[in-house]
C-alpha cells in the first residue's frame, strides 16, 4: 500500500510517499480502507519538530480517517464489515491507504453524512460549540500575551492550544494580583472524545452542523497540503483524498 512517511523533522518536503506492506487486523481491531484522511494544524507542528509532546521519527502522520471496514480481527463481530466508519488513529498512521484501529473506536457514519464530512468532524466536530451568551476571541503567542495585558481585572483567560506555534506565557503571580483566573480545559478521556464525535455526527445527520471542506489534496501531495495549512492559505477543513 501507499503511505506518507517522514524520516526527519523539517518543512513539508520531508513528507514522502512510500510503499509499505498492508497492515493486518489483530484481536479487537479492524482494517479500514481509507478514503479520506484529515489534516490538522498541529500535524504541521509535529512535522516541523515543534510538537508540545515528545515525537519520534520515522513517523506516518495522520490522526483521523474515514473509510470502509474491509477486515476484522479476532473477537470482533462481522457486522462492521463493509460499513463506512470514521475513527481517530491515536495520533499517527492516517496518511495511508489502509489503517488498523480499535474496533470499539470505529464510529459508523450515519446516513446523510458523506465520508469527507465525517473525516472533517473527527477532530473539529467536538470543538463546534454554540454559546450566544459568551464573548471573547481566540488569540495566541505574542497576541495572546498582549491580550492578557489588556484583560480587565477579574477576567478569565483560557489556554487550550498552541496554533500560533508558541504558548502565551503568563505570570501566575501577576494574574493572582489582578484577580485574573487562568484555566485550561480538562484533559479529555477517549470515552469523552468518542461521545463528542458521535454527537457531532448526529448533528451533521440532522442538518444542524455542516462541516466545510474547503480543499482537498491527493495523498501524493501531502507536502502541498501541509504547506497550504501552515501558511494559512486554507479555508475550512483540509483533507487528503486517499482512496
């Protein structure tokens, strides 16, 4: 099968298409023929060597895919065979024609939702929240530090990502003096992530959540896709067309 592998950290050019043996579904796992692989901004940071957690190379990037179950391992019922599913790969391995994932985490795509839409919702669907009573903006890095400087005493600053490429450093002692509360979301469990994804798919099937796939690239142009995402030239979700 074809896959995209990075043997070193660096620019988009380190993403190279290679041939590899097909994976085999083991006990409790299923083999998915990938149609779409989702791309996230954090994957560009991982590729560049700027991940906020330890990463080892070589690595096949890709944290989420949508496709069709073509084989099941020991202990998995045959009812999943032939079904369209979307699933998190656990952080890597998604830029490939076939992936093996835990059967319990494979979410059947409901009628009325396209595989591309399902792939777009894997990471981003659970962050789609409507709160008309809230006010605020998403900022980070130098802008985040500047925003903290003008935050009114008694305000709230939430840290939940690093899309700017760096953390917004804040002095906790200064925040305490000004009565500013610094919080970060509770680390989600796999169960909560799965439940949120299923809810996003349900909303998509009902027509109350419409993912926007702004652009897609064939698997062999994964480097171009990363370059576009990293340069902020994309709108909506960016996908790799694999199958």
